[in-house]
């Protein structure tokens, strides 16, 4: 190979090595979808108060039973960019294991101080926040919080969030369906923050 050919070869190699990898590096893995389950409360089943604090229902004094926690996070697109004005909905059973749903009559009494369903809308940084209770197990399921993301009323994601290291996870038929390497994307790691335990999670739609 002559000098000119060598120079071209070196340039080509250097070019390949310095190709921008931004797209690749920023590409975010979509949050795994999961079943909506049978207890998504339709608007007619909800309290008038559907704000992001599920522990207090407006106009009532008592606070929901259970361990009060905060759940914060961001909604991101597949490029890792924040999504503004996304509606994030959560719903979960109360401390007695009962959902805010007419179809859940499982014999357990309902905690009438628990809102059961709430929503928040993401800000310019894609951030949302909730105050709720740490999920508890019910019937055959490991503890989980159901979650939906909608944009302009159109569903983008329906999933379920789990508690890190909960002993019930490994035996849960829906948790086991999530590929091992994607489980952390739907796992809440609650940390003591001085106030209420806090978990933060990014949702990629
Ligand atoms: Fe559920």
C-alpha cells in the first residue's frame, strides 16, 4: 500500500472511530407495558378529587391508612427528552387490599379515606409527582401501583410499578413476564428522605 492509500485508510479509520454516537447514547429503552388489570376506575367510580395526593380527599379530615410515600418521576421520549403536558394516572388498592372499583367486592372493607386514583400533568421538565401509600399485597399479587401515561387523551403507556426486593415479586406471574433486564425500569426504590420515603422513576414512552 502506498503512502497516499495509507493516509486515506488512516483517515477512514479515524472517521469511523469518531462517528457521533449521540443518538445511540441517548436512546432510552421504552418502559415495559403491562396489563391494565380489572380495576381501572372509570370516571363514574372515582371521587371528585382526582389530584396527585391520594392520601387526602379534599373536604375530609382523615388521612388514608398505610405507609405514606412520595413517587416522583419524569416522562421521557425515546430520545431521552422530557415530555411536557403528559397526563400520568395512578391507581392502586388501599391498605386493606381493596380497589376503588365496583368490581372489587372481595369481602374486605374499603378505606374511605384513600383516593384510590389520582393524576398529575408533567411540567416542562417532564416531571410529575404523587403522594400515596406504599402498595400492599392483595389476593395473589405482589404489591404494585398501576400507571398510565396519556397525551391529549391518547394512551401512550399502561404499566405497573413494583417495590424493589419485595419477597412477593419472584412469585408474581405478571412480574415474572417482564424480561429480567427490564425489571428495574418498573421498580420503585423507596428511600428515606427525612419526610416520607421517596422513589423516583423515569417513564419512557
Ligand atoms: Fe392491581
